[in-house]
C-alpha cells in the first residue's frame, strides 16, 4: 500500500471514529472503519438509517428498500 493511500485511510478512520459512536465502539479495524465511514455518509445524506439490534449487530435500511445486517465478520442482505 502506498504511503498516501495509507494516510488517507487513517484520516478516514479517524473521521469515522470521531463522528459516530456506533463506529467508534465497534470498528477499531481501519478497513471496517472505512466501510462504516461510507455508510455514515449515506445516513448523513438521507439515503439510509441504521440501528443497533439487541444482539449487537447493526441493521442498515436504505430508503430505496434494501436492508443489510452487519455482523462481526459478515454483511448479509435481508431485504
């Protein structure tokens, strides 16, 4: 990985961790944090909503109808 790409990922990771308590609590891995950062942007822009389930998994609901379950190691489309 090039140094500028690594720097960009670290910056996105830090931004994701500072903006969202769900991301900060669940995703210390930079790759997962990058995905969470993009999902956070979709939520912030009004394209989706997310909520934590009672078992700790996250459910992402896009307003176009798709729903995804984000577990610890997998992402599953549920609708």
